C-alpha cells in the first residue's frame, strides 16, 4: 500500500502508514485464542453452520469496510441499501466505515472482546487472522453456490491464492485490482509523441521521459515520469518478475527474500536512477513541493506514472485528457500484479450463512452496478467486459484489463508480513529513493533483516 496520498480505494492502500502496529496486533490476536465465540445481537441462536434458526426472523449482520472518500463510501452505502431491500425478509446488513488507520485495530478489539464483526473486507492483515485460527472456511458456502465457480465468468484458477490450507477458500473475491501505466495525453500531443501502448518497453519509457522533462534553470517545471506505485515494494517487484526473478521465493508463506539476486538489484537501480541519475522523476521533496496534498499526476506536471487501477475513478476528475496502457516490458516481457478485493467471515460469527449471502450477492447480482460505479474492476467477466465498464474509460483500458490474465499475486502472505513491510522493506526503500544507500546495500539489508523474521513464525 503506497505511502502517497490516496484518492480512490485505499487498497494498496496507504499501507505502510497503517502497519506500524501490525506486529503488536499479531501477538494480540494470538492471545485472543482461536474461538472467541461472541454473538452479534440476533434474537435467536443460529444453527451450527450459521444458518438462521427456526423463528429467528431476519438475521442481522455487522459488516466493516475502510473509508475511501465520499464518492466510494456513498457507493458502499448504496450497495448495502440495495442488498437490504432485496433481502428485507431474511438478512439485513449494518455496514460501518472506518478510516484505514483505525480499521485493523477496531477488528482486533472486536476479536479480543469476543464480539467480532460478522464480515469484513480483506487486506493482507487478515492473513494474520487466518494464521491465528480466527477465520471461517467459506468452502461449504461456495460449494452451495456453484455460480461462483463458473470458469466462464470467474477467474477460479487464481482463487488458489486464497486457499490458504491448500483446499478451502477463506475469502470470497468480488473485484480485481491491478497496475497500469497512466499518461497525460495532452503532454504527449503537445510534444508530438505517440503515447504508450502494449508494445512499450521501460527503455522506451525512459527515452520519452527524457524528452518530456522540462527544466527552467535549476527548476523542473514538468516531469517525464513519477515513480508512483513503483516506489512501493509491490510495484518495484514487477520489474523483477519481467526479468524472471522475484523478491521472495513464493508469495504465500515465503521462506526467503532473495533481493541480492542480480535481477532484483537491477530493478532497484533502474528506479533509483530515474530520480537521481536521469532526473526524469521527482524525489520525495520535489514531489511534495509539486503536489502538496494532491496526487502528483493530477497536477498536470507529470507525463507518465505507473500506479494502481483504483486511481481510475480519482483521475477521472483531472482537468486534462489522459490514457492508460499496460505496464511497459522489460526487454520483451511485462508482468502486472493483481489483487483481489473481497470478504472474510470470522469463525466466531453466529450468522455465517447470512454474512456469506452479502459476499455472494456482491460477487454476482451486484457486479453490473459495480461496473457502472467504476470504483473497482468487477470480478465477473460479463460485468467487466460490458459496455458499461468501457463507456467513458480512457484509451487503453481493454489492453490493461487483458494483462490481468497473466498477472501475479502482488502481496506477501505471512504471519510476520506486516512487520517485515513496516520495519524492513518500507524504511530501506525510503533510504534508497532518497539516495542514501546503493541498490546493493538495500538488497543486502532487506535479505539480512527480513529473512530471520520469515523464520520466526
């Protein structure tokens, strides 16, 4: 989750700010035990599988999501209203929205007090909840909803990333998130340069960034590029993937960081050079001075930025024309990251079936509305490929979505994952982007500090 200001969904997602307390949270969860067993205020006890008990009436579901700003928050509230209307005789959802920096502490507090929420939105911190035995397997519910496993409509081959025990789904996806290469079409048109497309390489991007960087004396008035999400580990790793390497040996339960491999060092060097050697991308101080509290791309002073698809709705507010393309290739290969957005249900919830119905409905019936709202990329193919999704979208949208088919999981799922990101990856890359250490030193520091943490849990 980037440390830059977020304007769209928080996912990826103001991440490094929010994980400082994650290691304490993990210990806290361990102390909670694996079967907290509270209730959520329903009037009758449900059956063991979470189905409504006879005479229990309407099931009340407590749900939690992080706040993403007025527009997307309003869409979430609208979603709940639509669901509650469609299920008025059986299930009612009470959705609470919290700032991301309060979200996980509130969930942990609910677990500790043995009154967990019945359903909440996934992010990597929830993997720690799985490791603590706090999450319910959703597989029995998925098995009873075969439409969710329709391979013509859902990317079921990617669901294995959420089968943490190798067999059972512990979260239900409802949307995709990925990365794209955003560009300011006006800047390209003014310079007479053809904009990025699926055939671009990073070398071509660098060459064009040089041409589009404008300086007046010691002042840069227009940047050819911004690091964007490449300044965060999960963005930077895409360069290594394209070279046939990776930062860790595997994303789920990694056993080693391998940052000192030549391909990984070269990835870090390329990005550091964009700022300090080539001077086509702003450093942190320059970016803050240019953008202040805004996203730097929205200032109109940056020609290109690799960033998250969740910014599409925010960039639609720009006062200039812009487009997107898939991430450039490293020589002849480009590999994009993907993330799922979706829902998890605590094992201690007393209304699992009702909670799952909200997740199922969000991944099926609600998908056309998700497409029209454009907050997220729908996981259902018909909704994702619909004219509703395409209308009003920038040039290059279809090529960018097509890259998802070969994308790789952009997260690290490990009990100590948040501690590693907060205490090792984030601070070390900050030193690198500030030109205080070399790529070789950064790689060595990450390997030396992160690998012992992988072995602790």
